[in-house]
C-alpha cells in the first residue's frame, strides 16, 4: 500500500516516537519511551512499522478497533469509508479528522 506511514485512522505515524525509533532501529530509545526494562524486549516486541505493514505493529495498536475495521473493509483509511465519520473516531485529533475529511472530499 502507498503511504504506509499514515495509519488507517489518518494519523501520520511519522510523528509517533515509537514509529520513529523503530525505523531508526533504536531499541534503547524505544525502551525509554515505553518505560520497558525487560532484557528480552526487542524491536519485534516493542517496535512499530505502522499499522498497514506486514512487519511488527506495536502492542498498543495491534488490537485497535479502527485498524481492524478498515482492514475488514479493505479500505486505505477511514476517510474512504461509507460510514465516515463514525463513533470509533471519537478520540482522534482535530488535525487527523481534518485530514480524513479532505480525503472524503477527494482533495487528498
């Protein structure tokens, strides 16, 4: 898929410190961000390459309702959904919602 750094919800993963440090292969910084001192932790268990990748998805996002819904509907993001906006998007930022609205209007 194109734009793998944009999540199904429209969030720009490139702004996420977990995504950034995963892409930089920086396990030490990832552990600091996530307050993890487990010696068995790895990039695969803590890191995230974005919710659209076949690689590791962070434990915080792996069960995301928005992610599961978009994957089940086989859509690039929520802005392309017939039911947009829906109650699943209640916690996304205003900036992200505006991005999705632009997609819905066909401007992105």
